[in-house]
């Protein structure tokens, strides 16, 4: 039974490491692009004046 648990632990560890490598090595360009989203400027206001007035009235 302990052999089964050991094999399961090794399998889960290999799958976990595979996912980590796939995410960080395979999608680096997408992560770099997504990391710049907070710094992009938009012309749209974050809160519209009309909706602000309605929520207080």
C-alpha cells in the first residue's frame, strides 16, 4: 500500500511541475502583456457621473 502512495506522490509532483513549467515558460509573452494592463491609459472615465449621482439619491 505504501508503494501505491509513493507512486501517487511522484505522479502528482511530476504533473504539478509540468503545469508550472508550461505556465511560466510557455506563456511568458502573454504574462508580460497582461502585466502591462494596469499601466495602459484609457480615455473612458472609471465612474460615470450619472451613476454616481443615482447611487446617492
